[in-house]
C-alpha cells in the first residue's frame, strides 16, 4: 500500500493527464516509461524516482513541484517555472495521432517502431 504522499502525487499525475486528454499509454510513451508502471504510480502503489517524476512532469508540461501540490492548490502562478516546449501544438497532435495508430500494430512491431523512433530522435539531437 502506498503512502499518502505517493497517493497524492499519483492523483496529481492522473488529474494533469486527464486534463490533457491523454491515455496512460500516451503519457507513458512521452515519458519513456511502461504504461503499467505509470498506472501503479497513479494509483499510489509505486514510489517513482525523482528522474521518473521529472520525465512525467516534462511530458505533462508541468514543473516537477506541481506534482506535489494538492489538487486544491494548483492554480496558475506567475512564479511557476516555465517548462521547455519540445513540440508545437500541431506537432503534439501529430504525435498523439501516431501513438494511437501504433496501437493497431503487434507488440513486437510497436517495440521495433519505438526503438527506431528513439534512435532517430537521438541522431537528430546530436546533429543540432
């Protein structure tokens, strides 16, 4: 059974995910985590590392600290740190569409496609 803090953090992650209209699979893909692991975090039964919390927060375009704030105190603030935006809103829609189309493939094909995308992404980052 998770601690109260784990449950609160998991609830915040779920709330932010649902506000953005994302499935667990879509958020897990963006954060490079396994969907069942992310589901356990949302339920408060897993204690994620700080690195994984950072990945999740960035994937939700939220500061890491917002994951620790109670649902009642998450109003926008001018002092909130700005998160880098990796994709334009149009590209974000394209990515969500791509993720949804991936679901139609076998697990083996999905793994191959994701591995290829990660390799391509790494090469693109190095060329910048």
